[in-house]
């Protein structure tokens, strides 16, 4: 009987002292994020609409300079790191970034070498 009680007590300690897996879950980035991109033609407002399902990201990008929303593909999030691609007119921008609260710091790199990488900071729009 003592062994059984000791085993039960040990199991309870393991259950209560083991950190919850939700404590390590990635921040939910679902929502609308915004930034300003400075171009020779003037400032461009960019809205990034993200939907997170587990470790997958989907969504679209809207820019005041673009006629149509640009779909996001290959989106992933692991911990506070995320990545996705966006393609327009044969040019694919690969985005990698880090989530910190209500900000995402992104680096966009074009598939064609003649375009330099661009760093932007997205801010969550509205309340969570």
C-alpha cells in the first residue's frame, strides 16, 4: 500500500510540476498587421492579414500601391519565428520574422537578386 501511495504522490508531483505545453505555444498572430513602406514614389501603407492554424499561416497582403490582395503561401510559425512567401508579377518575396507581443519584425528577400532585402516592423492593428 505504501508503494502505491508513493507512486501516486510521485505521479501527482510530475503532473503539477511539469510546465504546461500551452506555456510554450506560439503567440497567435491571427489578425491584421500594418506597416508603412517608404518608396521613391511615396509612402505605401501595407496591411497583412494573417490566420494561424496550429503551425500554419495563411492570409493575404494588401498594399495601397497594389490593385489586388496578394495571397500568402508556404506560411509557417514555430515559437516566435514565422515565415511566408508572397508573389506578385513573377516576383516572390520570402518573408522571415520574429513575433514579439504586438510587433513582428520581418525581413523580405526577393527571389531575384537585383532587389535588396527590406526590413519592416508590422504592428498589430486593433485589439486582440
